């Protein structure tokens, strides 16, 4: 009998697992249980669909054909019986049936955090995480023609949606509970992001925690905090993060970690035999911290799913670990980071030094040169690179340059050894010393000055 692999979840991790399993064992029967009708759609692309820059939502599909893989759309997995190796699923009409499995892969992803705001279910208030969510927001934008919006949350989704809604011509107010926007980078870079938002007409309010949303006569919405602040808009978008969707796994007796994510080893095995898990629902091995954390990223989900799929058909793959490498575009800026920041590095037992510097993205004599701001974190005692943050014009190859740092981190390089890399150069694109290397040299100079003054 062929091996029967059942996968719960058809986003990044689930589809990657299915594709890898089929690639390695074409005789295996593979089925993916999908709660909606959109297998392998790019959730990261939702702001660009809503902005109108990607007008056809169908283009968000990573792929539309899955040869050798059965996709059960609009089916919700409601229970797992590890002893009998069965899963209960239910369709949209409520009809239930039982599926057997030899190997099970859980890729249930994450769900948006619902902050304790009174009025969160008021008409015109939206969370954005799924394709269905995007259709509801799109219908509001196209059918009700709003002129203004309040966005609660200034992380990735909040910033990208501020960009998207300004692109559509709306007046946007962005509200952040922390004291600065984009807390995944240091406040010094967050301030630069806020300046870009200001330049584009976004009203940015930091240090405010919204407590209520009220609907006024005529459909206008008002958000309020406990200090008397209020802001009115035609609709409200909530984007304050996600949490792992681990309830189904927990109900089956699978161990859950401290941050409510599914506990897995680096082979993506759960605590229950023949059950794997991957993606935004699981803990992630951090390559620098040498421990697990919760780090929901699409790139990580693809890698973990690939490992789970390989091992489900008898492979011996291991997840190499994440560095938290990320990049986001906000209007004309791109902001990227990888590795550790000072505070986390201290807690992990390193002796960090962070140095900020700025360099042109290419030779200044070639038209269009733009400045890139770097913040490099390295260990004072060993010189080891610990992390990097970058901000610059989105055409300044910010993504390429953070990937250089990520590669160096993966191989445990020192900051100084970045200067030995053989990087490409032509005046319209870089300099003989790439800005990455000039930033590394600035860090080394600061380290030497620090040592001399000690």
C-alpha cells in the first residue's frame, strides 16, 4: 500500500510539505485539507491587491496546479485521533467525515490577534489576514468609497496598509501603542520610517492604546483611548500581530510551547509519533540564540514545510534555523533587518556593540545616488557579527544587502571578515567597497576606539 500523507493547512508550510513529499516519493498519496478555497495564495501580497497595484487577486496565487496532490478546499479539520491515526474534517455545509493517515503534517498557521478593544465587531472594522478578509476590505473600499481610515498597529501590516490606502487616495491615521513605529528595528530607524509616513501625509500617533470603537450616526467610526484622545474615520483596520493557531494540535495531546506555538524538533516532529508540524503554528529554532522562539515568517514556513514533507516520506532533513531576516517597503523606503539587536544580544550572553553609519548606495558621480543607513551589531569580545538593520530607498538593493549580512550570520562570520567577501561592483549599482563593507569598517573603527578608550 502506498504511504498516505495528510496535511492540515494549505498555505506556505502545507503546500511546501506536499510538494516536497511528492517530489521525493511520487507513489505516496497526499491530501491537503484547506479551510478556505485559496491554496498557496500570497497573504503577504494582500496590501498590494488592496492598493490596486496588483488589481487581480488571482495573481496572488503562488501556483494553481498541484499534480499528484489532492486539495480538499473549504474543509475544516476539527479533531485528531493520534491513536487511530484519523482526522475529522467538516465541509462548509457541516457534513463531517473521517480521514485516515500514515503521516500527518499540521500547518494551521496563525490567526490575527484580537486586542481587547470594545467595538471590535462594529461594521466597518476589519482584521486583515486571509483572502476572505481582503475581499471584505476590498468591498468596503470599492462600494462605500471611504475617504479616511484609521489603522491600529504600526508593524508590517499596518505600515503596508498605510501605503496601500494612501495609494488609493485615502486620508490615513496610523496609531501605535509603542512609542515608535516598526518595533522590529531600533527606534533610530523607526524615526526615519515615521518621517517618511509624515512626508506622505499619514498622521502618525505613537504611545496610544485604543480602548473603544464607536459607530456614529451616518456610519462614521470613532476610536478612543483612556486619555480622551479620539480619531474619526470611515473605516478602521486592526493589525496588531498574530498568534499561533495551535488549538487543534493541543486538543490531540501534542505539546505546546511557552508562546502557545506547537513544540517541534528540528526534523519538524511533534511530541506525538508520525505527526509533524511546520509554519506559523510552530516554534522556530533560532540559529544565533540556539533555542526556540516564535517567529512567524513566510520564508521560514516554506523551509519548515519542505523539511516536514521530506521526513514524512522517510527522509532525514533538518531545519537549519532562522535568523529573523525581514524586509518591508513603506512608500519610497525599504527597511530590513536580520539577526539580533542589542537588547536580545545582551540577554543571550553576548557583549554587543551597535554602530550606526550611512553610505551612498552607489558611486555619487552616477546620477540618483541614495543614502543607506546601517546599524550593525557585533560582539565586542570576539568581533562576531550578531545582526544588522538597514534603511534606504527601496531601489537601493536593500534586500540584497541585508541578505549579505544574513549569509554572513549563517556562517558565523566576524564583522571584519565581511571585507573579504568578493562582492560585485559597477558605478550605477555600488562602489569598489560595497556599502555593506563600508558599514563593517565603520563598526571596526568604533570597536577600536572603544578598546582604546577603555
